[in-house]
């Protein structure tokens, strides 16, 4: 595997935090403060990639810190910071109330970020916004049950997969070394 492909894989993982909702699909095993490390491919399958580098384990943060990081990134009109806020500041989702509030915060932040997303990402970002808004609604309906299959299913569409690839490519080019992501 070339260094470029390894960096792209790590960058895809970083963007996946936002694009897969960060709270449910990537952070499903977190009630004891640990996380199952799953890397999603750019296909619509949610199966982990074999031989993929594991995600860095980050300790869960307080919900207020998570929401604050999202708000700060949006206030600064900084898409890379928004992606980092989600990747590096995942709330502990053992509490169903935290799950619903965190999904609501993520949906609000991605929607507000639409005003500063680069033009080349506008269509893809619209899908990110829709997916996160739907995930927030589904999380409320599931009463914060992080493992609810309807939440994960929202991210397993070809439309979302295409958006994922587009935003991943942008992040590979624009967020690499300056944002705390490996790459």
C-alpha cells in the first residue's frame, strides 16, 4: 500500500466521523468508555475493512464540550475544525439523552456549515446535512438507543456514499496536516 493510499484511508476515517454521524455507527460500543474500532469503506456496506488501520481511541467528552466545539467551528466558518470537532470530541453516548442531544447538535452544526462549505462540496454537503438531520430525528424516535438499525441504515445509501467520497476527497486535499488528522 502506498503512503498516499494510507493517508487517504486515515483521512477517510476522519471524515467518516461526520459523515456517519460519529455518534452511532462509529461509537456504538461506548457504554464502558471504550470504543469498538470500525473503519467504513466508501461503499454502502457498513462492514469494516480488513487490514485497515484502527482509529485512534479518544476518550469521551462532556456533551457541553462537544456542543461547544461544534458551535466554535461553525462560528469560525471552519469546515476542517468542524470535522475535527466531531472526530476528536465524541461524547459518551451511554446516556440516551446525550445521544439525542448530540445528534441534534451535529445536525444543527452541519446545517449551519452549509453557509461556508466550498461550492464544490455544496451538493455533497446537502446530503450530509440531510443524513444528520434524519439521524437526529431517528435517534429521538428510538429514544436515544444508539444501536438502533434505522440510524445506521440512513447512512447506507448510494447517495450518502457518493457524498462521503466527495467530502473525503476535499478533506484529503484541504485538512491533512493542519487539523490533527493523521495524514
